[in-house]
């Protein structure tokens, strides 16, 4: 049996994307799974494809396991980590959000890995993001 994971796009407009992620673990977990693929987000009103996001807010509740978020690149860069058995909201909007600083091979995508999971552990994550276009 695999982890039971969902990814739901709640908002995807010209400037904002909000994505809800959930997991009920079978004890195996996830390793560098693409959770935000900017190529799948809606284009802007001028028809330009989204090339990246900045994370404005992260709302999360974890039971048992922890998770880490990475910017996808040739060498993935961790930008956020959670603690086991935690519930919180982090607001990064006062300084423009968490921006992708991954460098070479940067795709704009966000990856997720879990750690210390056992069967029945869960996470719920809501990512509020500002979209960017080249």
C-alpha cells in the first residue's frame, strides 16, 4: 500500500496560487515528490506561462511525521521544514515571501519529502503563493 496523498488547487488566477496537500502515510513516506509544478498553473491574462512562485504563507498540521520543502534544481535546495506533531501558520508576506534561490537547473517547482513517518501519520499543508512570469 502507498501513502494516500492528495493535491488540490484551491485558487489559480493571474497572481495567486493556493494549493492544499494531504498525506496519510503507510510508513514509507515521500521523497522529493513534485507538489507544485509551475507549468501546470494557469497562464496570466497575456498568455504567459507561470515560471515560478514565491511562498507567502504556509499553514500546516502534522501528526507523527515531519516534512521538508525544496526548490527543484540540479541540486535541490531546502527552504522549509516542519516538526513532528505540530500545527502552525507561517506568514512570509511582509518581505515578499520565500523566493526560489536554487540556482543552476532551477525549474520553479516545489518538491516535498517526509521523514520519521509511521503508518497512520498525517500532514495537511496549504501553500499560498504569488505567481511569476518571465
